[in-house]
C-alpha cells in the first residue's frame, strides 16, 4: 500500500472558500484525487503535491503536508471493514479516514491517517 502526501489547509468558515481552493487547483491543472473538509480544514490528495502547495500558498493560505496510507479498495460489501480490521489487529489507531478516486477503474482509494504508518502498511501486506 503506497504512502501518499496529504495536503491540508485551514479555510475560513464562509461561502466560497472551498470554491476558491478547488478552483485554484483546477486552474493550475492539478487533479484532486481525494478530498475531505471538516471543521474548517481541507485535507486532500492531488496528482502533483509540489504544484498544489504553491497554488494554495498563492491564495494566502498556510499548507501542511503529511504522509498517509492510500490504498485502493474494491467497492464490495465488507472490503472497507476487512482493511480496517487488519489495521486494528496490528494495534494501530485510525485517527481519521476518507475516500476518493482510485487510479484503477472500478475502485476507490481509502486514505488513512494512522498512529503508526509502518505497522499499518505491514498489516496490509506492504
């Protein structure tokens, strides 16, 4: 399971801030692969993290980068549960997770922010 770079930025709680962020990424030709917004913070995976960092900074926003576990998941009953069970059985806490578009047709990508990235990867077979 590959490690991905998650970018995050704080957004003002007012109409249009997410549109500004996603619009800026789109104008720079950056593809959003996964996106979560919660309590004023956007977290996202993109095809070009370096270019995305610059686009976010141009908006006057601070941007943060974290390593996350990004794994492709078959959209079948129980698939997400099997992955989260393996992570739990390894004694790793999932701080939060979200989904997005996978590179492989017919799959989604699960993005997991975990307490121990190496243990989680080992639990999933990487």
